[in-house]
């Protein structure tokens, strides 16, 4: 089965970010201007400031495609493998003993370094199996190739080549959901329901500060490309503007459009991998959208932890 190749994209290296410069940039902003804006305009202004700082002070690198190497391979090992293959190709072409000697030496180094990398990877997975299970599951996926998507798939009587598979997934995932209200404004309470005055719900800066501080940095970034590591490092500076956005969202009854968008990942349920119907969608929301709802997957779990409501009565 030929696997689908991922499109080349740029990945931000948040662990190498200049957090001092980003902190200074956020501190210099007068966030009181969003008080006179509507929810969408205030959210757009907030992201324009944050995205500018991220582009200026967070390095990034180009990610070409899904790696064909196991997750425990590091860059020196991959470089040795490539040099070994080049030496082997030269030896087969020119039959030079020097090329064969280089090939043998690189093959020996590859075996030793591969064994060392695997041992370190297993030890790290065992050490972080509770705090960061992704190391363990990356190993499992590499064994079973559970995350591979075929380059040709079909949905009902429609088949699609590599370039249009997303359209098939979109058609199927859209068909299994009941279309609801397309408006951004929250629906009004039913007449039989007790009246709820959402203007009485207050979200304090300290409450937002506490949850930003306890973010789990092992999660990935959402549609807005803001990583939890960045938020957890700058929680004190981001608490005030985020609290303003949360309060404005409740008072106007509007959820910002960017917080309703998600990255959809198809997960195979079993059976024929070419059949679109045998996949289920997994949505990854923005980190701020997860903080703002009841089921926050980004809050770091603790003993006896219960997902908190980001709401306090005035």
C-alpha cells in the first residue's frame, strides 16, 4: 500500500523562542483598546499582536514530509545511513575497494548508533510514560503503521487520487453531522428553561492566570498555531487580555470564529484503509478555546483533578 505524503510546511520551534522579547512586546501593548471593540474585532486584534511577536521571535524550520525512519532515529544516525547508501552505490558502480571500505565502516557505525538510539528511546519512554505518553504511542504507531493514509481512497461510488482525498473526507464527515444553527450568536434559552443572565457570570484575571499557568505543554498547537508552551511561559501577561475576551464573548453571546475552527485528523477504525467510511474525525481546537470551555484537554492533570469551569458568579 502506497502511503499518502504530507505537504511541506513550516513548523515553529517554540522551545527555542525568545520569550523575553515576546514578554516585552505583550507588556507594551495597551489592551484597554479592546474594551470598545466587538468580540470578533477584539479577537482579531489580539491575534494580530500575538502572531507578529511569534513570527519575529520564534524560529521555524521546513518540514517536508512524514519521516520514513523510526521515531528513535536522530539526525546523526540518518546522516550516517545516507552516507552509507551513497558509498554502497559508488562501490557497486565503480567496484573501488576504497568505497567498499568506507561502506563497511559506515555500516558498523550505523549498527552501533542505531542500538544506542533505540536503548535511549526505550528508557525515555519508560521514564515519561505517565507525564508524556506520546513517546510510547509514537513507538506503537511506528510498529503498526496506524497513522498511514493510503494515496488512493474511495467514498461510496467516488474514488479520488492523492490530491483530492481531503474533499472525500470533508464530504463524509459533513454528512454524518446534523446541521445546526449556522449563526455565531449563541441560541436563546427555551421558554420552558429557567432564565439565565450570562451577564452575571464573571471571569476574573486571577482565574484565567491560574489555568494558563497549569497548561499541559505536551499538547500540540491548534488552528491558530499558538502552542501551549508559549502560553504557559507568558501566562501572567496573557491573562488580562484573555479575560477581557472571555468576558466580552459571554456578554455579547458570541464565540469568536477562530475558536470554532479546528484541525481535523482522520483516525482509522479498522478494516479497509481505502474506505473513507471506516475513519472517524478527531478535532484539535485552539488552546484558548479549550481553556474557555468545560472540557479542557489542555489543563495539566493532577491528583484528584476535575476539569474546572472557567466561570465565577459575581
